[in-house]
């Protein structure tokens, strides 16, 4: 088997890693670095299993009836076709389990229906992209210092999006609280 590695698309926004990082990957046996322009759909269709740190590619794989491995708990870890690694030593066992598993399409459908019921529409990608461009986010775990005035301006400029986000969360909380009150 080969391990194909594709960089997360957000790296385009936050800055690519040091070139030596990619060179190290390319030197590993049975490991191939894939260009970021290759679509996830193409990769998933041509893969046996999918591994990701915590990315949505794992749930996308389920739609192609491919099992996946994630390295942390994610909201879709409840699916029987998503295997979570707690420590690296268990990787060989988890790979075997993953290879011998089947995607339960009924379970996937129930998960998606629950997700739809608890979701709302907001242009999060646009808002995140704007924040990255304005504040120059340095990476997933590294944030540049942001002045109070710049943050104030950003919040005021995008007040409508944040109001919508807050209102939708409040509606969901009230809805869930109402359901819990009925069940008591």
C-alpha cells in the first residue's frame, strides 16, 4: 500500500509549511505527496481508506462507501465507519479494522438527517477568509497579535453575520431546551 499525503487547503490562506517538511515526506518509502489542486473526490474514489487528522474528508469518504481513520474525536466519530486512533501504536490494528469494515448507509443517512436538523446556513468560509486576510493568521495554532481597534472595526463591519450566528445559536439552544423540558 501507498500513503498519499495532501496538504490541507487552508494552508493556502495561512501559509505553506517549510519546504523541508514536504521534502521529508517525499523521501519516505511508500509515501507520495499529492498536489493540493487534486480534488478530494478524485483521491477518495481512488483510495482504499482515508486517514486525516480531523478533517471532513473522513465523512466525505463515507459517501463513497470508504471507511476512514481520524486522529482525534470529531463530531462524526460516532459513525461505525470512522475509526479514531488514541495512540500511534494501535494504528496497524485500526488499519486492519478499517479495511474490513463497511459503511452503513442507513447509519450515515440518520447522521446526516440529525446534522441537518441541528444546522443553519452561514458563510463561515468567507468570514474565516476575511479574518485571515485582515489579521494575518499565522497558522492553525498561531495567531498574530490583533489590536483592539482592528478587532472592533472587524466586528462592526461584519456585525450582520455575527448577529445571525448568535441568533441561530440562541434558536437552537431554545429548541433543544424545549425538547429536554418535554422529556422530563
